[in-house]
C-alpha cells in the first residue's frame, strides 16, 4: 500500500513537471528610468554594503531579487535614456548604432524586421507582445512600428501618445503630489490586462513594462511623501520625493509579481529587471547643484549623463524556472545582452540577427557560471564602448571597458584628459593608473581607436587626432616596409606610368576628388607611421588619408618644381586593425604624382588597388531645399555628370517604396505634397555607383 502511494506521488509530480516545462515560457521585462545601482533596498553586489540604499524601501523588487539571480557587474547600454532603449530593442551597442544623443535620431537606423519582438515572432509566431510605458525611440513613432501587438504609454489622454507632464501640489523640495505618480498605476493596469488576456487565451507572451519612474521630476502620493518626510534620512540617500517615488514604483512592480502568482504562471514565466542608465543624480556638476540632494551612487562616482560608473552601472535581476533563488553572478554583462537571452530562453538563439552584439545569459542563469561571455565581435574579449555627442555638456566623451580595466577619454575642456581605472579594485574610480601602467593604457586606447573608426562613430573633431598623437609618442614601432608604385601598376587595375627599362613607376596626374583605394592585408594590429614620396611640377600637393569615411590624416606639400623631383612627406600616424581593410588616398588639391608609400612597421602587404580617378559623386548630387518646406524639392546634378543615366528610388523610414524613376539629362523636381512629415531616403544609382541621401519633410499639409 505504501509503495502504491509513493508511485502515485512520483507520477503526479512528474506529470506536473512535464506539463510546466512543456509550456511555452512567458517573458516579462521591466525597465526603470534612471534607477541607480544602489537605489534598491537590497544589494546589487553581495560584498558591498553601499550597493543598496540606506533610505529607500523597495520590498517587492527585493522579493524579485531574492527569488532569482542578481548580476553584480551589470552595465546599461548607455548613460542616458534613448540610446540605451534603442540598443536594448535591437541587441546592438549604442556605438555601433551611432546613436549617442538623447535628443536626436542618431545616424544609423535599425531595420524593424531585426527588432526584438520581430525576432520573437520569427521564433514562434504564436507569441503576443505588448509594450507599456515610456518608449523614447525617436526613429520609431510607437512600439507598433517594431512589431508590438499592443501598447499603452500610461497617458490618461491617449494610450498611444506620450503622456502630459503631471501636475499637482508642490512640496518644499519641488516634489509634485499626484494620485498616479509617473502613471505607474495606469500603465501597470494595462500590462496586467494584457497578461490576463493572453493567459485566458492560452497564448504565450512577451510583456515589456517601461516605467517613467524614477526619472526627474519627482512625483509621488501625499501618503508616501509624508512617510519619507518623517523617516530618518540616510547618509547618501536623503531626498524625500525621490525616495517616495521609488516606493511608488516598487508598488507597481509588486502588482505585476502578484498577478503572475494569481494567474498561476510563475513556473513558466521569466522576469528580467534592470534600469536604462545609472542614477539620475548629477549634483556633482556645478550646473546641477540645485539637484544635488537627489541621491548619491557612492561608492560609485558620477551619475546619469556621465561615463563614470555611476552613470553606467545598474541593478540587474533575472528570475524564472531553473534559476536558483537568491543567487549571484559576477559575469560582466550589458543591457543589449537581453535580446539574445530572450531568444535563447524561447529556443531560437539561431534566429537572432547576425548584427546582434549581445550574448545570451541563459546558461549563466541556469548553471551559475560566471565565465566571460562570448559576444559577436571581432575584438577578442568584447569591450563595452561608450561615446557621448558634442552637445551633452559633460566633460568626458568616451569610455572603453574591457574586463577589470576602463579607460575614460575627455576630449575637451579638461587638461587631464586620459584616465585608466581598475574598476574591480577601485570601484570609485579615484586612482588614475596611466603613469604606472602606460602600456596597458596604450593597448586599450589603440583598441578603442580601432573600434570607433570601424563603426564610423561621430566624435569631436580633435578626438581621433589626440589619440593618434598620444600613440605616436607612447607606442613602439617596428621596422619599415616600402610599397613601390610598381607593386600596384596596371596589373592591379589602376593607371600607372612605368619605365619599361628600369621597371620603376609612379601614379601620375592625381587631381582633387581623385582617389585610390588600397586593399591592405595587415598581419598584426598596431600603430603605424606612413609617409609618401610625391612630386609636382608647379602646383600644391594635397590629399587625405581615409579609413572608411573617417579622415585619419592629411598631406599638404608645396610643389617640387619638376615631375622627376621627388620628396617624402611628413609621417602620418594611423592605427590599423588585423586583417583585410581599405586605406584611401583622396586628392584635395593640385595635380601631383605618387611614387611610393612607406609604413614604419612590418607585416603589411598591398593586396590590390581598386581604382584611380573615380570622381566623388556624393558631392555632385544635391537635394534643394532640404528640409523640404514647400510641396516640392529638386534633385540637382552637377554639369559634369548630368548627362548620365540614374535610377531614382525614394523610401520612407519604414522601408516602403514611395517613388521610382529612371532619368537622364535633367534636374529632377520631386513632388512631395502627398508625403507625411518625416525622414525619407533617396537612392541614386547607375552602373558606376550607388549613394543614398536623406530628405527631411517638415511642412504640414
């Protein structure tokens, strides 16, 4: 009889387990706004007492942390809201997206078919997806553009539009009193309704809850404000309004956790929690001194909009089936790891687009491994790269994190521009190690340079030149290799003049706008000095040295007086990556000849020179006026190329073809009176080239 009972029990438990794990997992992703690394009342690092608040109370988020795994070395994709959110939705770094400005569109759009929710639906079309709360992706007007089935901003006016600024009684510290602070209740209710509907329909779901809290300004209820006004202040957290809003936010999170229990889906639901950037505190900067009582991310330094750890480090929690409760993981992770992690949980990591740069955390969560994650990046041991735009009025502009080390580059304003920190031993970033570890800094600076040039990142004009100057003074160079003109004569597809008796040759009559593309095969990445042997009878000698669209050096020399009178140019320092790449010489002035170029380091060979004297068509085609302010604009071609045949196509921001025509010998008028305001892309192609220009339409019909 006892054997029978035990057998029945085993069968029942086994049947329940098989049923639970055979169900398709649900994913709930909670993203908070400006919530710092130590804003919770539970630690973000088990070994550091300062990694939790000494004033805020977040019992529900604490409960989530105790039910799952906390990552103690987690970074946000960026130090401000919009670029970070863009990065998360596509699994790509803000640097690769060239989207590092909170108030602009960035320079690289992402294809909506590569978005997180589009990929979820490729993995399993039965999934329903919902987005609730703050969107803040200027390129994409609403979550539906990226494929979300349902969304609500929390607005009481229109669920599909940004909510208005909240109003109410103002307290002595500027806090606003409102019954639904930061729309927490409204957007939480919308998310709960979505979850309930999917469970009732037996449909798996992905629910993205993006809170507006605890972003400034502080908004809370009267009862919560009174609670913290009478509570003893902490040593580094003491702002009544912010603390009260933090607990309002936590209440909203608690409602979601309770609903997961009420719906009975806790055994097949994963919950991911993090913040879009570090603490919303900038009081250490004089400009924001009036906000200094927001809080203190100590022991981290800095806060939102800075590239110190206080602006980048965030709390990060994952809870769900198979994850050990109250567990810790010290692996270095970043917000765009969420994309591949979700794909992996759903069993479709192979469906993640090839451009995704993040790494899946699934095995780390299930097995407890803290091993270094392998990300989709050529640089060994993928670094985290952060670059700020010119218009953020903050000193530091670039940061490069690789393992325990971080370099911080201040391109302007501050004479002490370069920093090297060991963030494991010096989490507060107090000790600059450049003087004691110069080789380490040079190594990381060289990798940063390679990365931003490869990604064509927008940086202050002097940033790359400063880096090259530093490397030229601190990085050891090797033996030289000279590349003679005959190495790239007609057999390599370019025009060259060769003396048949001596086999000596040179490239002749290079003019402004002419260019040569050299395909280099570099066996060892490094810093290289390159110089050129040139001549010119009676005109100046001018050309730029370019990697991609980035100018890495310029040559300007006076005439030599005779075509056979040669001289060597000044040395230009450039950084070359390992492997195949293209170096371009593009004429900027005069008519001149090239005999050779010389690299002052070995292990370089010229594979091919693609072409010579191909004009720069980009500067010969214009759209005017742009932005269009009337019902039409003109596509204008310079006289030098107007007699060619061109194929013209116009696409909107979603990729829809709006117009197509083939033209020749005409300046083309584009009628755009039926187009909605926004960004459009005009592609011009023929048998020699293909370029795309951006057209802005901002008039109202």
